[in-house]
C-alpha cells in the first residue's frame, strides 16, 4: 500500500469531526448532502476532508479494489451547446465501456473547486473529468489525496502526471488571422473573451504568430477582452466604438458566441457583415452554420470521447496518452466575404 493510500485509510469520520470541531451529524449531512448546511460549514468540512484524505464509508469498495463504473464530470456552467457536445462524447465513450457519467455544473471558480473535491471525497466515482478553466497545481495536489485520477479538458498543467485533452488553439487562431490578412485586412480587431483562460492565451499566441508571418505590426490596442458570451461580444463592440468612430474592417472572435454578439451589435449600428465588416469565429457551433459564420471547427464530440477514454485507461491501469492535442480546422462561409461572390453569380444566373 502506498503512503497516500495508507493516509487515506487511516482518516476517519471522527478525525474530520475533531479537525473541524463539528458534530458527527453535521459532518455527515455535508458528506451525504442532506439537510440545510451553511456554505461556510460545507467549505470547512470539505477542506478538512481534502487535508486529511478522508474517504467516506460508501467508498470502501473502491479502496478494496472494486469499481463503481462511474466517471464524474464537473463543468463550469450550463450555457451553450458546446458543453452538451462534450458531454455527448463523454457519455458515448463511457457507454461503450459499460461506464456511467455523473455530471455536475459549478457556479464560479471556488464552487468548482469545492464541487470537484466533494465528488472525489464521496468515493462514488472511479475518475473525475474537469473542464479546467482556472483550477491549478494546488487543486491537483489536494485532489491527489483521494487516489482517484483526474482528467483535464481544455488545459494541461505542466509537471503533473495526469491526462489532459486540449485543442490546437494556436494553429486554429493562426489560420483564421492568416485568412483575414490574405483578404487584405492589415488591421484585424481581436475580440478575445477572457484572457485569463488557457484557450484565450493560446489563441492570442496564434494571432501573434500569424501577424509575424505576414509581416504585420502587432498592436495591443486591437485586442478587446470581454467574456465568452454573446453579451461579451456586444460589449466588446461597444468598447471599440468608445475609442473609434469607424467600425473595424475585420474581426476575429475567440469563440462563436462572441462573434454572434458582435454581429448583432454591428447590425444594430447599421453595419453589415461581410460588406462592412468581415467576421471569423471559433468553435463551429450549430448557430455558426445557420448564420454562415466563417469559423474554426473544433472536434467537440471527439474531445469528450478522448477524455472518457483517457479516464477509463487510467482506471484500468493501461498506458495512456498524457497530453492529447486535437486538431482544429478553418471552415470558410459567408461572414468573411469568401462566398459572397459565388452567391452573387448564382443569383445572377
């Protein structure tokens, strides 16, 4: 038995009670998620569980070598079809191996951490998949106390022996920017979403790579941060017009939701896409196809499948690919101006 396993097996419910100064009934309500318990109390108990490495009794069979055939999944929010497609891929791959998915959605960074640690502490899952927007090494060190593998979607953490599934964000963004430069747009405004996220930073690297290759001078003033939502895209356009009376001639958005919000905001101001402004997005969600949005296609379903497959390989003690990077591809539609000429020819007969 490893040192960590021994540590987990020695910790008891009484240890958690002594550590927190709470009654057995209160600690049990937190663990079993029954009754009304204050958020501060829940946090106190979960921090103690993580620190002590306590595993609730219903996880005893996992410690004995038996599996629950359950993969836990924590995502940061319920919003767009992006998460739904990843979940669809996760569930399909899990079903192929007779596993089930236990899904939970958090409400912000701290809640995401506490929710993930709670799932690990309950012992009902054999592995945890996390859409890792902000969780870092400190979280992974806490999670490691439970001896349950954690699989990261979206962002690897350097120096950790854990599996991750990410996108080739750099190449995708580079292709999008290069395409706009080839259209003749030397000044491309970038609606970058949240620049604290791994995806946004990687995509910004791709933009700079394209600018360097095209010998276009980089200008930080052309980068507008907001959020990865339609509202974020609309706000970014408002921010642009506070510093310029003219619309940008070309915009690259770090996801399709931003692009849709930006196009709506431009339309309200009387500007047409692509006649006045060329727009490219990122993700290739269903709405992008309907709106004829040129965008970078992301293999979302495959991303979910790859994460579930990595989890099952780790659970089964099989060799696994530590860092999987899935390819992206630019899909040309009307919003960048590419298909306009072809459409005009069709209309003209």
